[in-house]
C-alpha cells in the first residue's frame, strides 16, 4: 500500500494530536483523582472524625493579616478569585506543556491539592460539610494545627516537584521548541468568549459564597465558635 505526499505529511500531525490528547487526559485525570480523594476524606471527617474543624481563614504561613483577609466575606472572595486565576494558569501550563512523569505526577499532586482546598471555599463545603462556614475541612492534627489530605498532597507534591525539576534539568538540556502558527481569528475569538463566560460563572459562584457566609466551624457547634452573618 502506498501513500502520497499529503498523507505522509499528515501522519506526524495526527500522531502529535493524539499525543497531546493523551497528555491532557492524563493531567486532568491526575487532578481529578487528587480532588476526589481529598473531598471524600473531608466528607468522612466532618461526619466521623472527632477533631474536625473548618479553616475559614488562612494559615500561619501567610500571617495573621492575610488570614483575616481570607476570613472576611468580601476580601476573602477577592482572594478566592486571585487564587482561581493562579491555579488556572498553573493547570493550563501543565496541560499545554508535556513533561516527564517524574515532573508531572508531583506537579499534579501540588496543583490538585490547592484546587481542592479552593473548591471548599467556592461551595464544595455545602456538600462535604453541610451547615459549615465557607472554608476547608481540617481534621489531621499536627501539634496545635490541623490539616487535611489536600495539605498532604501540597506538601509532598511541592517537595517532590522541586526535586524532580532539579533532576530533570540536570539530566537533559533544554531544546528550542518549534514555532507554532498563530491562532486564527475565529479560534482567538472563541477562546476569549469561553474565558469571559468562565469568569462570569466564577464571579457568580464566589459572590454566592460570600453572601451565604454563615455557618459553624465544627460538626458540634458546642465545641467551637459559630460564625454568624
């Protein structure tokens, strides 16, 4: 069976598209696994773990001032928007740029953990911790501070990601990538419309969370403070 020049030229493009689709599916699958595992653990902890509490602010790493900003309904919503933008950019880079599994897996653990904690503030707490204030469910005690599974993914993923990037850079030399043709006007317009629609939906979700801010911080209100609107 013989192929003409057009068919032969199309084969590499088909292989590239297939490889790109597999890579995107892998990244999205890893992120989904991290989020699902963390959310299931939080749902179980809110109903069964004795030391569960809602972290409706920040943490010791960002300081008392920024933690207070996160705890406020208005500034907290604005910070949620900023976090969403940063995490979207990180996920976009992971999806667009192929990386070896050594880098991809810890990167997905790190980004997926942050995404899952952000989802708590965007409304998932209504499912995992019904009746609670907007925030992340923490139930793993470590000294005076409590953490969750997403925090474990973030901590371990960050350390492994830094190590993997260092090892990968040491082993291989960065090669120049071939220039890609600019997107057509139609694709560019469609991308902008999708982005505007996504931002509009996010603003509605974050605004809903900011308005409906009341709730408890522990499964048993008598064992901890209650946040009222």
